[in-house]
C-alpha cells in the first residue's frame, strides 16, 4: 500500500471522521468500525455514535472497516470522511447498502 493507492491520505495524527448518511426516513445505521495498523496488525475498535466515528490517523498504512446495518427493506446511503473537520469526501454516494465496500485504506505521512 502507498499514498497513491490509499482511499484517504493525510498527515499522521490528523483527525479522520467517517460519516454515514442514511436515506431519508431510512432505518439503516452505522453500527461499528475498527482501525487496523498494517505494520503491527494492531486492531482498535472505534466508538460509533450518531452515524459517525473519528480517529487519529496512524503513520504509514492502515485500514478502517465499517459495519452498516441495513433496514428491513434494502436501503441506500452515503459514506464520507473528513480530515480535521474539512469538507467531506464521499467514499460511496447513495449506493445500495448490500453492494457497499466495507474496508477503506488510509496512509499517514
């Protein structure tokens, strides 16, 4: 992995926030997330509240796994991230949740 192939790149220790936005009147929600530092294979559970989670980006390669619970009828939603509270960058937008990727790679420089 490198900065060129990562889903998100920022400076080491920048605050990364993942935000899930369900469809209007939907029942889907952001249920869980974890951060794995590739070099050490160290896993950390992230607290998810209000359809969002945040963490400090570690140095080098890492990845975030997300779990979104779909509603009783298949729904769609949007997953985005911010760096230090900046403008959101969508990882997927208004996609059916049954087809969404659940792992995203980061690189801290």
